C-alpha cells in the first residue's frame, strides 16, 4: 500500500500573494486559467470573496461542466478567488474588515483577550479589485471586460451588494448569496437608496438564500440545544425575506437592472455554499447568456 503522504493539488490552478499598493497585509489570490486559447474577446472572469473556502467548489464546478457546454450551458473562463495566507477556510478578522461596509465600526473580540473586530473596509477592497487585481490578471491572460462577475456569500454577499450600489459598472453580474442585509439595522439599504446609476449600463443581480435561512430551522437543528436561540436569530436576520424583497424592489429598475431571487431547498446558511458557488459559475460562464425573462421576450416576438 502506498504511503498516503502526498499533497493533492487541483490541476490547472495556482495561487500567489498580492499586497495592496497602499500597504497592508497581502491577499492570497487563487487562480484558475483555462488551458485552451482564449476567445477573440478574451475570457470571462469570475471574482470571488472568501477564496480559501469558495475556490475549490468553483473549480470543481467549472471543470466538470465546461467540457460539455451543450448539456450544461457552461463554458470555460477564469476564476480569481480572493483569500488570505492561511490554511483555514476563513480569516474572521480580516474578512470582517474587508467585507463589512462603512462606516468604520468596532465590535468586541471574537474570543476573550483577542483584538477587536472592525468593519468598514469594503471600499478599499473594491479599489484593490478594480485597480490591482483585475489589471494583474489581465497581464497574465486576455480578459473580456464585458463579462466580469463578482460572487460573495454571507458577509461576502453584503460586500457584493455594496459594490453594485457604489460601482455598478465594475461587473456585469453581481451574485449575492445569503447576504446579511440586516447588518447594522440594514445600513446597506441606504447605499441602495443612493446607488449610482450609469446610463446604458444594465447589470444583473442574482440574490439567493437557503430554505432554512427563513422562519424555520432545518429539521436536525430543532434537536440541538441552541434551537430556541437560532430561531430568535432568524427573526433578526430575515435573510430570505430581505433578499427576496430586494430582488422584487430592484428588478426592472429605471437603469435596466435585472434581478432574480433563488431559494435553495433543504439548505442552511453554510450548507448552501456549494449550490450558490455552482450557480455563480453557471452565471459567469454561461454560453447562452439570455435570462429566462429575455428568452420569453424573444419567443413572444418570434411567435
């Protein structure tokens, strides 16, 4: 029997550390670039937050679907996931700062004696993505500037909404999974109310949540000692309700914003991650880009 000590790596992937030009700790950028020659306009690009956790899901989803585009509607593209130089799936302190929108606020430590938790750095992370990350990847591979997508889950979903409202032209697709819209008394709704509108720009926003992020817990969660506390937390978070309401409110806005909401049956806040990453891949790398609504319109015109 072979000694199982070899380290497994995902073929066709790499990572590098990139520190912001303005200073600060480096990010770990997980990168997947297709082996094929790029199309004439360049590859579509999917940028993801919480890269340590989300990148493996995204690569597995892409490499199992892209070889069969007529059956999956998924083609090849570039994945760039923003993570941190650590072996854990999340870096709680850094992601709180990076993904929590302004104003800057401080909270008690995650653990007794630890550093305070600070939010408010989303603008700096957007600067890093726009001015440093995307240009760096564009030096390595040809990218299609019209086919860029951003994905985030939970606090990353909140970051995605902040980015859409503040810089709608940066990405064509904004994929916000289980966004923490309730955070700080739904401060993000102020950004929505004053969101930037770019004439002629028609981005797509995909909002989603797991079935058990609403009023009901997953069946197994009712057997846990913290069931009552979880139910009370659900009443505060209202993840499903707030995401659905935002989708309904923004769909068909004057600037042409297209919005959809998707509910994932049987999923909790954390178990939904694989499903929402898979959806992000299907949106970012769609071969046929017509949405269901556009397809219906086209069919009605040709009828």
